[in-house]
């Protein structure tokens, strides 16, 4: 399967790519299918069935609200976050769903939105949508939200002919070893190879403008996080910290003074906290490659852009392209879904991607870049996904800040070497996959184990 940088980085809303963005896209796709098949006006009832992790932590991750918004014809990359609450309140008060934004259907959440304590075989994140008329079922579809906002229809599983598979890339790779061999053979940097592959989908000018649009959305998310204060929604009463930390850093003057709170690492923490607090509040942000890990790549990129006076837009492009190369490997050979392999698949993948991006813009060779990505992912192996209360807040917000710093340290270590190292990135990715397979379901985004249970016991 050919994967584009724009598959891994998508503008959406919080708090979760797999539990919010994916379900909204699935529901909007379902509503669109009803319209395109001429069935919309016949619908008199819609039923939503959520399975597995979507059921277990769906309410805390806003899966229920996202699905309803999608059925209303809203898309995660287009909806204004300020419109979400009024739309949901209107539906709850009237018990009428405006299907595809144009056809009124009675909808009682207690009856028509079911949280089921069972899982479907293909993936833990599963949902079935069914539209019926007075005479029976009109359309039923099962969707899997497989991480990072990606959705798969049940009918597509095992089928050939997907448009992404038909794209022929000039430098296709399925492993880091193949990526390094291609870079060596053609004397290309990783970002150059990735740009050549992206041209199979769109012109270079469009690639660059699209990546800079993502960067603008990342910056806007950070700015919003630095401005907004108060308590995050959900009931845990977690206080936002980014705005207060930002004020304290600004008051202290010149950053980067050794031995004081002016270290660059505090700014890295700040950027990551800002993004993930916005994500937890349901704000606009960029999946990178997921929402739960969305603060890591922006934090590291902000770190580079802030502390390098020579940084420019070309660096943003090269950073994101190189990060995507590692994200592609993680998605192809393991998973970026916390419900499938735990948080190692989300935070671990994002940390590795951020390390690759930073290594590229700091002038690393492809071998040094692979080494940096390997170090970053290796030291996230076994990381569980155990959100307290099913909310993407504790430990998720701080975990992004820690991983962002870890990514920078991985690059520093790799740049001190020549790229030779003991364990390859490919082996680490396979280990992540195998560790995820062995991991108990309680530690894979179900909030039935780990810190989620420890908090309740306290």
C-alpha cells in the first residue's frame, strides 16, 4: 500500500484520531453514501453500534459525539470546533438528527447509540452504522478506525484495487533497509526520496504548500494552547498548564541559560503541553500521526524553528517528509493504533518520526537518521495505553512532552556516531508489533488496566 505524507498528517479535531477523527469520517462517509445512492430521504431510523475500544473508552474520547457529527455531514478537517457543542445540544434537546445536514430523523441516544461489550475480529476499533426505513434496512456498513484517522470499510478488507495501491512510487520501500539502500543507490537524502514519491500524487508546489498548511495548523494549535486556560473537560478536573508556563518563560528573558528554568527543554515541554491540552479540549489540531501523540512532532519542530536562526520553510518540508518516512514504516510493519499495540504505537511512533525529522534538518546522513529513529522508538517499547477515565489527559499530555525531549536526545546521540548501531529500526518496529500482540487488552486503550485502574484504587 502506498502511503502519502498527507495520510499520516491530517488536520482534524481532538481528542483522538482513532476514536474521534476516524469515527467522524466513517459516519460522514456513511451519510454521503446514503445521499449518493438516493436513499437519504427514505431513512426513518439510524442505529450506531460501537464495539471494542470504541465502546470501552468512546465516551471519554468523544466517539459518540464525533459519530453523531459525522452523521450530520460534518468532517473533522472542516468543522469549526466552536460549532460542536451547539450541534450536540440541539440534537439532545430535540432528539432529531439532521442526517447529512438535510434530512430529519428521530434519534434517541439511549436507544439508537449502543456501546457493546464485544469486539469484532479485524480491529479493536469497530463500529456498525445502519439506516432503515419503515419497510426495513436500507444500508448497513461496518467501519474500522485503524489509527491516525484512517478508516477501513469491512467490505474493503482483503479486496484489491484500492486507489492508494495503484499509485506507482519511483522509490517504493517496505523496510528501513530498503529505504537506506535506495538512498545510497540514488544518492538521495530521505527528504529528497520522499518528495520524489509524493510527486506520484501531486505537483511539488502542491506538496510544499500542503505541508506548510499543516505547519500553520500546528502553530495555530500551539498558539491556542498558550492562550487558553482553565479546566479540561471530562470530569478529572485537570488544569491547563501551558499558558502559565509560557508566561513564566517569557518573564525570564533569554532562553537556554544552563542550569536555570530557561533551558530549551522547557520550551519543548511547553509546546507539547500546549498541543495536547488543545487536543484534550477538542480543539483544532493535526494528527501526527495520531491525536494522542500529536504534541511530539510539533514540539520538536517548534524547538528547531525557534532556536535555529537560519531555519526556513524548506526545513519544515524536509522535516515532515522525513518524519513521514518513519511513520510509513511503523504503519506498514506494526501499527500506530493504541487500541492495537498500546501507546508504543502512538507516542513511540511519533517520537521516532520526530527524531527522523530533526535528524534530517540537522544534516544527518540517512544512516544517522535511521539510527536516531531507532533509538527513539526502542526506548518506548512496551509503553501501555491506559488513559485515566478514558480521557486523553492523564498520562497522555505529559507523555507527549517527555517523548518530545526523548526524540531530541535520540538525535543528539545518533549525530555523535556514524550511523552504525547494534539493532536496526526494522527490528525495533517488528518488536513493537510483537510486543503489542502479546500485550493484554487491558493495556490497549480500554482503560481497564495500568494507571487507569491505579487512579481508581487511589
